[in-house]
C-alpha cells in the first residue's frame, strides 16, 4: 500500500474542520483514510464501460400524498398531548426577547 494521506494532511484537515485530534487519533485517521483510498483504487480497476451512471441503486419515486384540503383536527384532540397549554394554545418557552427588554 502506498501512502497517499500523511499525518500532516490529516492535521490540516482537522485544523480546517476545527477538530482537535490527539497524536493517536491522527495516526488512526491516517491509516483509516489510506485504507479507504486503497479500496477506491481497487474499484478504479473495474471495467465500467457500458454501465449507465446512476445516482440511486434502485428506482426512486415520489411517495408524497397529494395536498388536498380537509378538516382540521378538533381543538381538544390537537392539544391532548401538549405538555403545557394556555387556554386554547400550546405553551412553549420564550425563545426571543422583546427589543425593549434588557
């Protein structure tokens, strides 16, 4: 196996990804990435002439239902599992402060 990824390359990738790796992790990732590239080299040896390019192995179909109007859930049914409610509304923690509040 010829080394294609060095420890320095892994260090640079970690730096750009803002991930701190120990020396042991750098060694592990260097070995793992080289094994991946070695496997890709084996795949590159395959004869793919006459093989249609694909994005999915199986046929993909849109499984979404048609958007058709229908009656809403009754109020009590829609709120029955709410962890907290206020009158006829879901009660949730505030995530935005008013601009005038400090």
